[in-house]
């Protein structure tokens, strides 16, 4: 995918993406996400300047020939028109609009401050759509236990181990599929993970995780095509993200929990929430476990606890017993 999108980039966008990769040390997925958001913007510019027929399928609009003059002459007012286009024509959610707007704002900042291709930054004062903080969905302690009890599949020890690690360590999907056998240190009871931007961190394993990993490694095929990979697919290759997502979906269904809107990533939220609410883990420690860059990201789990306290107060049988003022 990287070569494909690099081939469809104007040179000034290639330079920006190169800066993200080499200087900012962004992960490949992050770089690609920035490109996709900027491509939306460049396609909009071609439509705005009537460089393509109005009936041209949106996905067929190439962007490598967008002249820099379109970028150079773009104004703050034009930016708000673009935001309106995202809302009314593209029907993007507030969160999506905020992300795409942030992407072009950062692009303009680079072109002005770093590349010195713009004398002024017209988007310096651009305000982003305000995104309401949503509390993430997660399983309760009882539901998490039920999920583990109902793991039943052809590769039971593997699937149990995967879900056990999600629920106990709060790792990301990409971190789990990227695990290698050498990342597991039984003596030190640790796993080495590589998070966003290939940032390395160590997580410590409890007895449940050690037991699950050892049980799986006993059953793990020895003649695999990817001998380094921790988790293998039925084809004896490193398991991919979609397969793990399917495993989680199937096991949630077997446990009768498929109607809760819980996904693979929500198991990470579950781990964090249970550590905070039931384990009393300090938010600063939780930040390190989850590999968050900012404590502000971790603090959402303290908000979850406050929300539960609020619900508990409202659940009191005396909650609606309001005395008559007379």
C-alpha cells in the first residue's frame, strides 16, 4: 500500500510523509492514515477547481497532479467550506471531520514552519470540530470471567491465550499479532511489546497469563512457516488481525456476550477498567502498562469509575422520593 499511495502523491505531500516517517518516527499505519485524510482534501480541491467531471467516481480521482498553487491560495474561509463539505456531502461524523481537519492543519504547519514553502500559514487559527468524549464500552468483571470460561474452539489453547492476554495485559491488537516467541521471558514473567511508532515496552505477566502461554506453547505446531511468531494461524503462518478479530467475535458469541457491542479493542478497555476499578492501579502505572503517550488518554478510565458511582447513586430505591414542597 505504501508504494501505491506514494505513486499518487504530489512531491510536496511526499516530502511531508517522509518527514512523518523519518523525523516524527510515525508508524506505517499512522503515515497511511495521514495520507488518506490528505487525499480526501486534495480530491476536494480538484472538485472545487473543476479539474474533474462532476460525475467522476470519488474513488477514481487521482491527486498526484494537484498543483501547489491550490494549496498556496487556500484560505481560512476555504477551510471552513471544506469542513462543511465533509459534513454535508461526505456525511462524516464529528470525530472523522476533526481528524481530517487536524491532518490538513498539520500539513500547513509543516509547509510553513519546516519546508518554508508558504510565507504564511492560513490555517494557524483554524478551530477543529469539538468531539464529545465517549466512555468506552467494556465487559464487567463477571462478563470477563464468563468469556474466559466459554472459550471453545478447534484451537482452544491458542484462542484462550489470546483472550487471556487481552483481558489481563490490555495490549493492542497490533501488539498481539506482532508477538514473537523471544518476546516471552518466563523467568522474568514478562512480555516485550512494540506499540505505536514501534515504541518498545515491557509488561509483567500474572499467573493466569503464564499458565495460558505455557499451555498454548505445548500445543503450538513446531513445523510452522513463521517459526518466530508467537501465534499461528491454521496455515501455520503468523496470525493476522482479521483472524484474531474473528476469534474474539466467535468467543463472545459462545459466551452470550455478542450483543454488547464489544470488539477486540474493547477488551483492551476492559483490562484497563478492571485494573483501575477492581485492582486499584494508579493511573500513572496504568499509563505505562497500556503504552499511552499522555496521562490524559489514561484518565478516561477514572471517568468510567465516576460514571459508575453516578449510576449507583441513581439506582438507589430512594432516588425518586422527592418530598412535596407543601
